[in-house]
C-alpha cells in the first residue's frame, strides 16, 4: 500500500512527541540574525543558538518540519532525488541524550513506526580523523549492532560523507550516522556485501539519524568544542516517502505527481520535473517575502522563474502557473498557514516577473534563431555570437545555455565568460589586451 508525505509527516511528529519531544513551529526560509546563511537549508539552521548555548530552548527535546531551500545542486534537479525546495523532518536533543538514544530512536521510528524491514537498512558511521581529534565512532556502531544490524550493514565513511555541517561557513557541526535504504538488485548495481562498494545509486539516504553536535567550526577553519553535546537529525520528507513507497524518484510523490499532469505535453520528462520543483520553490520564497530581484536571495527567486520561462520559450508555449499554483496551494496551504495567506501575492509576483522577463526572452530568442540559421550544421554556438546575444539583449548566459542544449547546440561557457570579463574590464577603462 502506498503512503503519502502527509501521513509520514504526521507519523514522524506523533512518534517524537510520544518520546517526549516538543513540537516547535518551522521557521521562515529567510534566516533571522544569521549572516552565514542566505536561506534556511536544514532543520537545525534556525535553532543554531541552542547548540552554542546562546539561547535556551523551551524543552531539551524538540522536533518539527522545516521548509528548506538548497540551490547548490540546481543542475541536478530533475534526476531521481534532487529538489531545491523540500521539507525536512527534524528532531533534537539539546544537551540531553547522545548517541545511544539517538540510534535507538532511529530504529524505533524506521522499523517500529514506519515498518521498514531491517534487512533493507544500512547505517553509516564516522570513520574518524586524527587531525580534528575524532576517533572511529564505536558507540554508534555498537548501538546499531544492538538493533540487529550485521557488520556488513554498518558502513564506515569519512569526513566528506559523515562529518556534517556547519549549515553556513561557520557554526555547530559534528560526526553523523546516517540510514540508507537498499533499492535492491533491480537497480542493476551489485550489493555492498558482494562488491565492498556502497553505491548511492543503489542505497538511498533516508534519515540522518544523528549529527552528534560537539564541534564549532571557526572562520579560520579550525574547530573548538561546543559547551555541551547535542543531537540533530534530519530527513527529506519527499525522499523518505519515496523510499517507503519503494518508488525510484521523488516525482512519484505528491505534490509532484499532480503537478506533472498539468505540464504542457511538449515538455520532456526532465523539463516537467524541473518546472514542478521550481514552481514550488519560487512560490514558497515569495510567500516568505523573497520577491525576485538582482542580488542575493532575491536573485534565487528570479533565477527559478527565469529557468521555467526559458523552458517554456524553447517550446514556444507557456507555463500554466494558475493551475500549478492551485496544486501547490492545495498541498502546502494545509501545513503552512502563511503560504495559504500569500496565495494572491504569489500569483501577482510571478505574473509580474514573467512579464518583465518575457521581453528579454523574446528578443534574445530571435537573435539566437538568426545566428543559428547561419551555423551550417555546426554543433557549437561560437563564443562571440553567444557573447553578443548576452550583452546586446541583456540575456542571461544560463538561459542561453538552456536554449542551446534544447536545440542540440554546445556553448563554450568559459570562452563566453572570458569575453564578458574582458568587456567588463574595458568598460572600467582597463587597457585593451593585445
Ligand atoms: N541537519 C542534518 C541534515 O540536514 O542532514
């Protein structure tokens, strides 16, 4: 039987509440008093001051569902599991329990409450690193063994995978233990037991069962101990639901399933997924006060809308925003009162941004078509032509690349960027290069 993100969200909160965790509200996507972060990217980001003892929580055990945005891997959106906007299920011990209890809770949640068979689960533990004074995480290893995990279901990993955080450049962080689900032989990838390789196309992370917050990263890259140890957990709701349903990509879960049915039929599957992701992300950003603009977080909203518009322009069609926003609203308005209240504002801001960009888009497209008619079958758009379109029409290079890819053409991005840098230097009065 399939489940929904709504059911998993409710089961998660119920579980942690029954284990004495207080449910706290999720925060806005815009960080408050945190210059290290452009946007909230994890459940712990809005509650960082609790880990550093700069603030005292209402209870030492907390849980919630937090809206998050991550755009560092925006190019991967549309694959199996990347989303720019997602909801993170999180639970915390602030100076209360540590590794043993965290692992026990993870087992009770995943195998007890959510009924995932233990045979499908793998746990990763931190390998240790002498230079920061951390040894192999024996304590978590033993805790997983107590839950019945065999030694080949416990995978030691290093800093890159299992030293989590900080959420910005500096702040609380620590080693972690994560749980993965095995999608099995149908992936065509050999198992960890057979190959000794823990391939994340076969094994999908579903729950960061514990970042063991014990370090504070300083601006110079050094680490200092935190005043006390804490636990920070996190799971992407959409991805966890996908894994529980035995699905292979997050777009098989709502609201994406419904969004995909509303897309123009000319869009490729990948384009449908990108638009489904971006419309949800942009509308939540606008709801939290981040209107499209030239810099910083405002530019992220602008970029998301421009990417959708460029996809539509490539096919000479329009994005059905009213219908897409109806779907997002029906799903997220239920859990986020502020989102429901901003419905009219979201529609207005999206329409205004689309109107502004459409003029640039249509003049850039015309120039692109004119140039490409003269290419005589070449697979590459010459850098000078691409540069001319970008500068004469104020056309974003990213949008030009998107269009070129759809039409089967390459752009030499570094080549265009070099021309742009030279152009900028000349406009500033630098001598002409020889
Ligand atoms: N804060 C834990 C995580 O994002 O995985």
